[in-house]
């Protein structure tokens, strides 16, 4: 694995775009916690013997901070316009965006992409996407992430958390030494499901293209060969579900010695799915002076415990309420009925909504069995419905999502495997 010589030594150019490196963009699908070929979710609290022993071959690392190579992680320089704002203006902005903060020396929020302090090669990619302005979590999250501090970001699903850590990770990577043969990733993103990891990888691929930053997904339910080859070639960003990553680590196919930027995305969902033991084993393989960013939609005690154990002197931003609540942006209709009435009511509702040819409908089911049964019923009634749940093979799940996304099959029946990470569909 040789890098071309760009006559600038072994460190990345901060400008990123004109480096002569691998131009390969490893786009793959992604997945469910390693679960159906290694260590995944089989229902809350119901792990097999293999699951419980996953990662048992890994020893907790005894890190000597004095012997670890130094690395940069503080890249934030406050824009003069941000500095010029009064404390009252900052407080009013946070109030308008339902933003609360915790910790000391927290950077002020920004109000535009230009104020974030991203290098031109990152800013150009953002503006090319046509975004009007940053979301609330991005306004406060970007300065916090770029500052190099450990941080917690709490905001609703679909609020822009992915870009809140994706763009700072690109800046972080470009300031680190180039990968050498045998090196593992610099950025590790842990996600609970394949579908969410797919979305994360798309964002990393899109905005890391100018810097030619390579990424891959490591997930269960598919053969390991391609994932092993990608890791062997070297990737700066690894998006992984916990089970398959532990499998790769035990097999010696990668290592986490180079990880200096760790992201735990949808942390509450991962813990709810029973991944805490795997997460702890993975984090124990990473140097303790890394930057750790934890993102979540809620703030339960289980997440708070993980934060206390693995984040140092962290700062926190919450956008919106910490309590679970229905979204005010969505019309909520509650129809209390008997099981016997459900199918007729669903059929009538689908008929009403599908009168608009641009409609798309997602129907969530509590079990995989009822998901399949409801899909069969809707198809027997002539509606183009497809099902997605944990027992489906990865290829079929990807196909169902693509059919739904394109509108060829505008009705998708799903279990909570699709509860997060399909916002752009």
C-alpha cells in the first residue's frame, strides 16, 4: 500500500484537495450491529452464547499517555462576527433554538456556514449542496467539535447530527499523519443499524471527496471478504456496527491504534439494543486522549453512565426537550381500535393517502411476523407494499429502501430497524 510522493513530507496538507493520494471512494452498504453473522440484535436482552463471548479475546489496553504520539485536535478559531456579538445576543439565539448547554468554556454558536471556520475545501462542498443555513445542533455542535473537546450532542433524529460530526472529522483527518501500511482508521463512527450506517457513509463520501478521504462500512449479515480488503488497503473513516467490528478486531483484520476521533451515533438506540458490552470492549481498544463525540436523540441514565465512564471534561448541548415527546411538526392522530378492526382501518387510510400519486407511507409494526403478514395483506388488496425487518438479508433490505426511495413501491412496512437513519428517503 504505497502513497504517491507529493513532496510535502508525510503529513496531510490542510487544504486537502490537491493531495496526491488514493482517489478511491469505497462506497458500500452498511449494517445492523454485526448481528446476523456475528453479534447482532435478537431482541432486547436476548443474546446467544456467541454474542456474550464476542470480544472476549481482546485484552483491555494499558495505555501509557507519555509514550503515545502527539496529535492535533483543536482546529476552532472563532470568527470575528461571532466574537462581536454580545452575551445577550448569544443567549437570545440559544433561546430561539431551544438550546441548552452544560460545561465550561463552551464556544459560542455560529449562525452561518461561513462563521464555522471550515477550510475552503469543506465549505465549498457544503455550499454546493444548497443548504440555506445550519440547523440548531450544527450551529452549536460545529464549534464544540472543532475545538477538540469531548462533547455530547442531544437533538431529535433528522436534525442534522450527522454533518455535525462528519465535517469536523474531515478537518481532523487532514491534520493527522498519513496512514501507513497496517494502520487502522483515524475516525471511527459506531452506529446501531445498517440503515443508519448507510446514511452516515453517504455523507462522509460526499463531503470527503475533495480530500480523497476513504471510508468503509463494517457490518454483519454479509460476507466479510470485501470489508477485510477495504480495511487492509487502509481507510481514514470506518463506520461500523459494534458486533462485526469486534469480530474484525479479534481476527486481527484491523486495529484502533490510530483512532483519535471517536463518534458514538444514536447512542441511546445502541444501548437500547443491548450493545453496551460491545461498545465498552471497543472503546477500551482506543487511546484515552482521543476526542470522543456522543450523539443521541434522548438522554436516558444508560447514556449518562457511558458518558461518565468514557468522556473527559466534556461539554454538552441539548436542542429541544430532553423528555420524549411527539414532534410538533407532524400531525399526530391516535385511533384506538380492536385488533379485529386494524386491517380495515389501515386499508382505508392507505386508500385515502394514496389518492395523491406523490404519497409515500411507512407503516411500523411491533414484530417481524406482523410486518410480513400486513405486507401480504396490503399486496393482496392491490397495494405496492414491501417489508423490511431484521430477518431480511442485507441485499433485500437495500433493495426495499431503494424501491421506497424512488417511489416504485411507495408503501413500506417496517419494524423498528427502520426507526432511525432513513430520514433522507
